[in-house]
C-alpha cells in the first residue's frame, strides 16, 4: 500500500531545499565578494603607494618629467618589481635596438681603434668578423688618418671614433696607412654587419670550436665549422662557451643537435621548458647525427642561459668534461610580447631542464675541473692565446694521453 506525502509536508520540503540552495549560493557569492574586496584593498594600497611616490617625485625631483616619461617609468617599474633580471619593458626605440642585438646585427664598420698622439692617428686594435672593415682587409696596426675627409686630431678623434662605430646603413670614407703595404689607401666602408659568433681551429688532432653567442646565423656557421673540424680528422674536440650570455634557446638547441645523438620527447628531449605549474610549454628534440670523439667544454661564471644548456647536454649525452668555473645559473626562457604602441615586454615564462642534468637555475653548473682565470683574461678572451689560457690547457690534459 503506497503512502502519500501530505501536500503541506511536500511544500515544506521544497521550501527547505530552496532555502538551502539560497544559503549555499549566497555563501559562494560572499566568498567571491570577500576575495574581491581583499584584491581591491590590495590594489588600493598599491595605487596609494604609487600616488605617494608620484607626489614626492613631483615635489622634489630636480629634473623635468613629461607625460611620456611617466608611462615609461610606470611600465619599467612594474616589470622591475618582478626582480627577474631577464624580464624587462622596452620602449619602441629600445625594442628595435634589442631585436638587432639578439639577432647579431651590429652597427658601424666593425673595428676598434685607439688614438695615438705621436702621429695623430687612430690605430686599429681589433677587426670584427664579417664586418666591412674585415672585408676591406683592414688589419690591427693599420692607422686611420682621416674619416670622411676630416683629418684625425686630438680635438676630434672621439667624434670620429663614434662615427666609425655607429649606424647600420650608408657608407663612410676612410684614409689609412696600411701596416702591411706601408702606404696610404682610401677605402669606402659600409655601415652595419652581421656579427659572427663562431670561430674554429685545428691544432694537430685537437679541434677547437668557439661559440661566443647564439644567433640564428650561428647555426649555419657551426654546421660549417663542425664539418671542417671533422674533415680534418681530429680525435678530440674543445668547445668554448665562456662569456656566452645568450638566451636564444632555439639556436642553441639546433647547435646541440649537431653534436648529440637522437633525442625526442619519448626518450627524453635535449631540453624541456616548464612553466610555473610544471607543465611543458616547449620541447627541443635532436636527430641521429652526432660527433663520436671525446669532448671538453670550457665554461666560466659568465657562461649564462643557453650556453649552460649546451654544457649540460654535452656532458649528459657525450660524457664531456666541463673545465673552468661554475656557470651563472640562468635557466629562464623568455617570450616577447609586442604591445600596441610598438613597445615590448620581455618576460620569463618558463625554466629550462636539460637532458638529464637538474635545472641549473640559480645554482649554475659546476665544472668537473675547476680552473680560475683573472678578470683581465676573461675580458680579453677573444684575443687570449691558447698558450696563455690555463683553462684551455686543462681541457687538453682532461683527454689524457
């Protein structure tokens, strides 16, 4: 026999359930509202502090402030507050210069020189690879006597040096005394050039590969260099990434791929980028091409970012010996965000994890053999001879007999 629920009881139950639903809904909204109030309170505190700072600056700053500067200060200050040296805001002009720098585009004719009062000349001390100065066979020791028909003097040499080192378009005329030919020549030099960050040499059975930065063009340069080194029949290779502070992981991964065996996401990648939640945001893989000779890698405390990945991967894959100093410890992967006004935000969005080595962020990568160089040798690394380079000598020793 079925029992019927009295109508009054049914209505009462409906009202109870309705009341519970309302209570739960209100509770959820109250929590969201409270969180919103907390957030708004925090925001209000931030704006109050900013207003205080603005009042103090306007009342006491001795310089001039315009509206455009205010926007820049606010944007730069916000990003600097993240306390990440690799995250920053760039004005449109700064972003243009940044793009040229990270792609290896350099200004000027590609030479360094110093003034000599004895003969009123700018004596060339260094010529950059790939530059107009190099293509026109200018050498260290050559003396620049005039720039665009202006004779070098104690009064104008700084201005003339600046003229030689700036600009990425156009031409400039120089008159110089060639040290090799012993005669004056006049040359037309182009402004702007693609920096070469790769050089190599072969000494007996030892190959040497120097990578001072990772640019997109560095991949082709490394391909050529490694092919030439292998063709020379070397049995040992020294890879030098000291002072390399590049964050171009795309180029670095392609160069690592030239040297290490196959690696895919399924069998551990040569590098994995993980965001703050531990999620993979990018995976770098390698094909089967590799080098099959003992490798030593030269590192120092200025080996930073993508160069640290290369050192870690060559040790993980090839059992390469790391020689030098503990690296800088920067495993941040940056992403560019272009804003509507042409400015940009460069923001660290992930951390890089090598093939097997732990993420080196903050800790750096310790060498297998620690050898220190004085700062003046680090500063002059590009012209430091192998016979003066204690780290290079230690790399040779690491190969054994």
